[in-house]
């Protein structure tokens, strides 16, 4: 079994690493320290096709495999773990869930906008009185 990254995956890794160093690193303090949501960076990640990695092409995505998504997330997380989590949640818990389990109407309504970064997927973990705590 070959465990080497494919040529496309190596190019993806290089592209995202360069993007992270050039675009994310200078601005990471804004959302890490000042708690500002990184909309501008998410728009740029959408332009690169990162936000559409779990969205089929028919809905405007770049539909790659999960290993490629993990490679991109790893490079982003070297600079900003919080941005990496935002992208991960968007791609996996939102886009992939709709792609896999959503109705055709939901796919047409949400996936093209999500792939373009016009909307950002999220999730909430809160159960009043039950004590859910994602950090611990």
C-alpha cells in the first residue's frame, strides 16, 4: 500500500501552506486575540476551493477526498487552530452532512452558497441543564 501523497495532494499542501503563511499569519491575531470572525479569509479560502472540498461539482464545489481536506486543515492549523476548526466544521459537519443526508432542495439551496463562502456552516453544542462543554 502506498502511503505517499499524490502529486495533486502535494500541490494542495504547498498551496495551502503558502496561503496560510501569506494571508492567515498576518491576520490571525485579529480573530485569536480580538475575537473577530475571519470573513475575509474565509472568502479567500472559498476562492481557492477549500470551502467546497466536500461539495460535489454539480453544486459548485471541488469535491475531493477527505484526506485532501485533512491536508488543507493541517496546513491552516499550523497558523491558526481556530480558523482550521471553522473550516472543518463548515466542510464536514455542514456541507458533507447536507451532501450526504439532505434533500435535493436543501442541496440546491445551501451547497452552492457554502462552496462560494456566501454562507458559513456552523454547529451549536449546548443543552441547558445538561452541562455540555466542547472545550473539556
